[in-house]
């Protein structure tokens, strides 16, 4: 990638497909296992098993001081929730952030699931928060397909949230480039900025990840040094996908269909990355 800035070669783009696919498979397995009575550590073990069965390594475990495959953020936990003995309860809002590395490249994605049951009003509110956050993610991905500059993604995310809610965007935690490292340049903002960002052209790979608060956007950090919570105890939600731009269009690396189902209503057709 020397001299290319944030842009990957065609061979590197092709190599990005497998870590993205494995990350998607791990999240698919975890989503199927989310239910009342399951611990967050059990979800972590499921994800690690899937990743290693496919010959990959959980890239979160490569972060200094972090020993787990997932970050599992429940209700008021914003990011970096450490899996442990917490038992999921009906109505919990569970965000699962996951990544895998294989062949020297990385995948990174997050989903949110509301555990069935619980107080109907609270459960409905959490489902709406997740729906708006997921919609903002796909609005950003759709914008990437036609964007000239990366900053157009953040504008699309912000517009979707403003048009559909009074939720708050977390400005401290943003998306990023992804490739031979899980976190690379360029930054991917979830809101409008005066900085338009790099050109959107073949070779750009980014992780788009809106993080939204139902209440205030101020946060605190637990004594473990990792777990970030909403300061006012309100719910938070995250959705994330890694996306590649190539000569034929875009491809959502961490969606098993490349994003086809979610992008269809937005008028975007993803195009598979060529073999080489």
C-alpha cells in the first residue's frame, strides 16, 4: 500500500473478503444464540469458536490488554463491554461487536439485538433505537456508493437520525479505515464536518459504525478501564459494517450477501469484488 494512502490494490481488496465473511458468520451464530438466560461470556465463546473453525483469529484479542473475542454492550453500555457472567434478561438491548483476521487482513462489524420479552414499552423503545441506528448505518453505506468524498457518509448518517428521531449521535466514537490493521485512517465521522475527507475511489475500505444514544451523549468509564457507559444511564446502540469500494461499485464485506437485501430499498446494488 506504499504510496497509495488509504487505498488498497485489487489483490488486497480480494483478500479483504474472507475476514469480512468470517466476521459475518460469527455474528450470525451469536445472533442466533441471544436469548434470556445466556451470559455474555457464552456469546463470546460462540464467536471465538466460529472464527477459529474457519482458520482465522479474533482480532479483538490482539488489542493490548483485551482477552476476549467480542465486546458485548448491554443497555446503557456504549462500547467495549467485557464479556462475563452477566445474564441476559428479557427486553435487554444487546450490541455485539466482533472482528476477525486472516491472511493479514481484518474484518470488523457490530449488530444489535433486543432480547424478546420484558416490559412492552421499554422493549419497543429499544427496538426503535436499534432500528434507527441500523437505518443510519445503511443510509451511510448507500451514500458511500455515490459519494465523491468520504464526508458525505457522515452527513447521510446524521440526516437519517435527525429525520427519524431525537436521538443523540456519539461524537467520541467513530468509524475508521480497515485493512492490514483493524483501525486505520481515514476516520469515518457519523455527522457533518467541515473536513470533506478523502476521495471515494476504488481501493477505499472503511468501517462505518454509528453509535446512538437514546438520552444524553455524555459517558463514563468503569473501573475496568474498558466499559464505557451513558452517564445518565440511558440506552445506547451501535451497528457496524466494513465496506469496500472497487472499480465495479461497493461491497459490504461483513454482510453475507454483500448488503444486497438492505441496500435494495435504497436503490443501491452491491457488486462482488473480483477474485483478483
